């Protein structure tokens, strides 16, 4: 007699072990292109003093590629540092203000004692002496106000010198050529010793670890199913079997070609071991996403609505 419990368990194991059917991919021709290309420009006019790289070198974001002559910029920055240090020390100095406060205290005290003496013994001090002491007290008050204002001006001057120091550092930094991305140096537009102008191209850096694949899809292909859909690029090589590179659709042109009804798309793929080169062609497999059934709203005819019992 067949043990149905064992048979059902075996069928469940087989069902779970069988992979679910995948959506049939859409296969189109794809063209490999560069994803990022940067021609690093000169940010100042000057003589190209040193190049740190050559064609074919790997560089990382932030690496020094070369630099312009920065002798004058270094001296300017040194002068700005000294001027800022002098202005900062002057702004922090409390000597003049403290002396003004002490003078103010003494002048006020002398004037107060003279007034008290005048009240107790009017003949002990003349009116002119009282006026002189009052003038000295007022002058001491004005001196405190002047020193306070000068200290505020000194602080503003220190901040201005600090800004000039930052500008001089920026001017020095702008004479350095820095790589903006991870990639390979493919071209040196200028050589050591040449004069370059602001905005002129100096070094070309291209990203090679991640590339773009361009292709065209028909409007009848169900475009919604391919937004951010996974892709696989198949490329044949002479000395190796067919290679596959995984990626994802990142862009679909909203405008269609009015002649053939196709739209341009591109996918970004990881260039494994840097096997791919821009300009290569291959077969791009696009795996559409599963359709999600949309809820269909149901409507009732007014005559079909249930009326409450009276």
C-alpha cells in the first residue's frame, strides 16, 4: 500500500527545489559607452610646473595630478598669515582698555571726593577745581568708549585678515590639479613647462569600473516593466568565452523616435575586471519586472443599492 504522507512530502520537496519560472527577457543590441569623462581644467593662469601622472595611470578621487607654478602664491599666503596673526593679537590685547578702565575709576573717585568736600566745606575747594575734575572724569569715560570701539574695529580687521588668508590658501590650492573621480588618465592635453590659461583642459580622466550601455526599445515592449529593471550584457571576446555583466536600467528617454517608434535607454553595469572597453557591442538582456494586478473599482447601479427597511 502506498504511503500517501511520504508521497506528499516528497512532492513538496521537489516543488520547493524547483526554481520559479523567470520572465522571458527582451534582447536588444547594446553599445558600451563611458559613464563619466572629465577633462580636468586649469583653475588659474600659469606655467605648468609639474605633472604627477602619465597616460594609463590609475588615479583616485582627490589624487594630485599636477600643479602650476605656485612660488608667488606661497609668498602671498605667508604674508597673509603674518598679517592675520598680527591683527588677531591686536584684537585680543586688553592693555589699552584696562588702562582706560583704571583711569576712569580714579577720575570718578577724585570727582566724587571733591564733590563731597565741597558739600562739607564749600571754601575747601574752588568751583574751577570741581570743573577740572569733572572734565577729567568725562575724558576718562570717553577714553573707555574709544578703546572699546577700537577693540571692536580690531576684531573686524582680524576677521578681514582671516578672510584674506583663506583667499590666499584658495589661490594656492587652485594651482593644484586634483582628480575628481576614480579612473584612468587617458590624455595629457598640456605638458610640463607650457603656459595654461584659466579653464583650459589639462588632463583627461575617465571612469572605467562602471560603464553605460545604450540600447533602443520599441514602444510596444511594455516600457513600464523595464524601469529600473535588471539587465545582463553578453559580450563575446576572441580569447575567452562569452562574458556576462550585470546591471540595471537607469534612464528611459521620454521622447520616442517618430520614424521607427523606438526610445533610447541606457543601463549602468559593473565592468568586472575591466574587461569591457567603450565602443564594444553586445547583446543586452532586459528582464521585465512582474506585473502587479491593479485593483478594479466596482460600481453599483443606483437601482441595485439595498434600501433600508421602512
